[in-house]
C-alpha cells in the first residue's frame, strides 16, 4: 500500500463530505465511512464517495448474532468495500460467518477495543485487567476465526504484529504531536503506528478540522 492513510469522512452533509475528500484525495490512500455517514446517507452516499476512485473502508462495527451479521455482509456486497469492521466481542462464530459472507476482495477486520476506552472503562464493562491484554486476547480470537486482521490502538499494534505476523492492522485515534486528543485516550502519531506494524492509519479530525485539510494531509503523508 503506497499511502496507508485513510481519511475518516464522518460528516453529516454529503456535499461537504465530497468536497473534503476532493481536497485531500491526492494525499490519502483511502476513505473510511463510519456509522454517522452510513446512517445519514446509506448506499447512495457510499456510491457518491466511491466515484472519487479511492478504496472505501466501511467502518460499520457489525455486532449481532452470526446469521444477522452474515446477512448484513451480503447486503453490502454491491458497495464493494475494501475493508469492513465487525466487533471481536461478537465471538468466534459471528466472525467466522462474517468472513464467509463477505465479498471476494473485502478484508474483514475485528474491532478489539475502542481507542476512546482505557483500563478503567474496560473494568466498568466487567472485564478485569489491562486494555493491552484484552486486545491481544481478542486479536488471537479474530485470527482463529479466519479474519484478515483487527482494529486496535497504536499502543497495542506492535505486540499484535509480533503475535500475528501476516495480519492486517488498522490503527485509528491518531494524532500529530501538536494535536489534542479529544475523546481519544490511547493515541500515538501516524509515524509511530506505521513503524510498529500498522497497515492502515485512520486519521479524522487532524485533517477534517484543519484550517487547510490538504496541507494537513500532505504533512501527515510526509512523515511516513
């Protein structure tokens, strides 16, 4: 992958989303469309963004019984996504069915633990221990289920990469050194994540909320 940066394009207005993507398209490798975008614009919105000619990452974080998730996967075949997410906490059977139902050429990756959560948040969900250990456990489960890879923070990607040599690793929650973290808790820079084994770097606000999004995307690209 020549440019691993995927822009998180979660804007409520389709015209604004298309305009932003056009501004930065020369400095990114793909576009991530999440729940906010998909719920607002559906299949039509995905098709409109796909006209830009960049790979589409559908970050839907599917999490339901295996049959329902498989049906959802089949329903998005027509969108030809390069990457789709499911939640690893849905279990092995769910992940196996998700992968089996995915279109040829679509990577299915499992979200391990949201980058907005830390050890304390994890404990409040009833899971004792460190976020790092939970990510490694869920990564092993995703690998056993036959998925292509996982989503994790930059704090864990190095350890997961050592455990899963040929895995495909998506790292969100990235910030440049001079950016605030916002609602993210486990953050690193794009360069650090890439050095530690990240396959895809998801960048949102540092680009989308910059005074000059194209310049911000270009600056991130230059660090890689």
